């Protein structure tokens, strides 16, 4: 199976802040050694909007006892930012929040950041045309619900439940699951709340700030490593691009690790994909079938 780690989102900066030791805040515009600091990088030095953003960034860092510094380029170019990012990673910064000067040209240096365990928070744009934002959260929200679960649904009809704590990372950006080149993430739904209803915050969207890094799975059925919850009576509704819907019990989707593939939730006809997912309370009017039924 050809694997493709796309649809990735940067795991929020709050993740690294939550567990770090307190330190002082550096002065704005400091471009010296950034070892142990959270780096803020705008498009260029002296940009008025960037100065305002850094004021808020540094104010928050001070409140949480974190060290930060601004490290922006003199020239408004991708190449200048790439050089500074590379330097910051080499010096041992904790994270980099950046307003990028372009959509491409960052793959290699961002890859180096991932290898070194340095989170990248792109505060201005997506860095590839293939990226979509599908879910927004913070480490604090994840930590506040340690027993919570997130439901993942892909366009090819794969699904799985993952514990929220799986996404609290302090060192490396980690993909949620494997992603088939032909698949993409449709929805991440918080199923730990009272009704698990999909909201504007947990439905797929493409116009919101990038805050999590998530990639998705292939098209083979893989059994979950953890048992399902037979007492959960809620229902998953999947809508296909052919406008048809299918309903099955949420309890049929197993809990698994974020790096494992999902299970087949629905069988799709040629050209048909899952375009929407929702979790509902049981209703006698819903026709319930077994997971893996045909969406026709």
C-alpha cells in the first residue's frame, strides 16, 4: 500500500507549554541564541502587525512562565525564513510559531523540525495545497478530559476511536494514522461529551487556524486493539457523495492507537465517498445496520 503522510496539522503550541519549566521572557526582537525558547517568526523584522502579534505572544508566554523570543528575517522571502528556522532548530528552540512568506519551500526544514521534536505552529496559512484543517483544540483541553475519545472518519469509509491523551505531544509531531494516497480525513468528532454531536468546531473545515497535525489511514480493515463499549447506544451516521446515508452503532467502532489503521465502517460503490459524519442519540426512526454495510 502506498502511504502518504499528508493532511497533517501542527499539534498546538500549548502542548509544549503545558509541561515546560518556568523561565523569563526575552525582549521583543531578540535574534540571539534561542536555545530553550519558543520562537516567534513573522514575515520580516519591524512589520507593524507582527510587532502587535508578538506583544500578545510574549504576554501569554510570560503568564505561563515560558521563555520566548522574536526571530524574524530582514527580507520577506521563504529562503530567509528557512535559514532562520534551521538555525533555531540547531540551537535547540522549544517551538516555532511562524507567519510564512509562501506556500512552498518549507518541507525540508519542517521535516528537520519534526525529526528534532520541534513543533511548528503556522499562524498565517496552510503550507501546501493538500492541507485541510479538520479539528481545533489545545493541549489544555485534551488534558482536561484524560478519558475522552475522538472519532476519526475518512472519505474511504474508515473509522476509529482514539483517546485524546494520545495527542498530547511534548517532543515530536506525530501523525494520527497512516494515510492512503487516495484517502482523506472527513471528520474528527469529540464523542466524550454528552451527545457526541458534530459541531462547527469538530466538523471538517478549510478556513480555520491550523493547530493540530493529523494524517489518515489506508483502505484495509484492521481490528481494533482495544474492546468497544457495548453500553454506548449512540449512532454514527455517514453521508455519501451520492446523498445516501447509513446508520450503525458507535459501539461497533473500536478504540485504537493513533498510529493504527481504522476499521471499514461502510462499503462504497465506485466513485462514491463519505462526505459527512455525525454521531447521534438513538432514535427509533433511524434504520440501523451493521458496521460495514453498503452506502448505496
